[in-house]
C-alpha cells in the first residue's frame, strides 16, 4: 500500500520569497514520487519526478524537490515565488518501475501575494 | 499541451442518464488511466487499460465502465447517473519506460442535475 500526506492544505507567500510545500509518503516498495500542479480550471501538469536516480530533482519553472528516505519526505521548494505560481499542488506516489496508478495527496493551495 | 485529448470539455445531463467520455492518449502511449476529481473525494484513480486490456481497477462504481480500442483511444461510460457523480474526469496516458510518469488531458467536467 502507498499513500502521501500533504502537511499543509493552504500556503501563502509573498512574491519573491521562498516556497516550501511539504509532503510525506508511505510505500511498501521503492516509490516513484511526483509533484503535479493544477491551475484554476486547468488540467494537471507534471512539475517533476523522482525515480531512484538523483535525490535532488529539478523540475520546470524553477521548482525542485529532495527525496529523503530517512524522513520519508519529498518536499517541493522554489527560491522565489512568482504570481503565476498560484495554483493547487499535488504530491503523488506510485510504484517504481511499473505503469501503475497514481495515488494523490489532498493538495496544497499556494497563494502568492504582492 | 500534454498531447492527451478529451472530449467533451463540459457535459450537463440529468439524473438517471448515461454519458460517454472519450480520451485519446499521446502518440505511442499504451497505457490509459481514468481519474475522478471531486470536492469531497479529491483525485481518485478509477481504472487503467494497457494496450486494450484492463490492467487495474480502483474506486470505480459498478455503474461505470471503460474500454480501450485497437487505436488506443479509450471511453469511460457512466450510467444511471446520480448527483454525486458530478465531477471532473481526467484521462492520463503513459509510455512504457523506466519512469512511467503520466500525462493528463484537460478533463471533462460532468454536471448531473
């Protein structure tokens, strides 16, 4: 069984300040981990993925995430928030090495203020 | 643009009716997945097809069914619709490789009145 817990349902930051969205995972096997973003009334876009290679993963739009097995965490960060980053972010887990279903966290809504 | 297409974008129908949602995967992708996004349940996996065969089932109701055709497009059939079936339905596809990330279509918003 696998699951993810997103520790914050809502995060608010000022434009130009760092972003931290927290995610803990649980998996009986080696996981693949992803972050997806959903802008209002839009579909889901893949931000980045971890698949047992480098533990620090770089994604699109300046986002990155670090896989920490000892802490079972996969937090998403960005050094400087932009207004266009305002969206819902989902931490996602699946089984590594197979084409299998994605298990989504409950989402974190990121608000960016001026 | 992910390369995954879904039709229709919006669907409004009455309780008790039946609808069909259509998905075309990215070129070359053999796996198709269906997900439901609702306010109370979040994003949930419904069903997966791989090269025409059902591969995995999630929280899919018996009133719902799906299939994948030889050209790899997929259809999700929802019948005896209830108000609670109102949701965003996403299709995703993935390529057989080492990472298996899934690419999502824009979704079909179903409203049952």
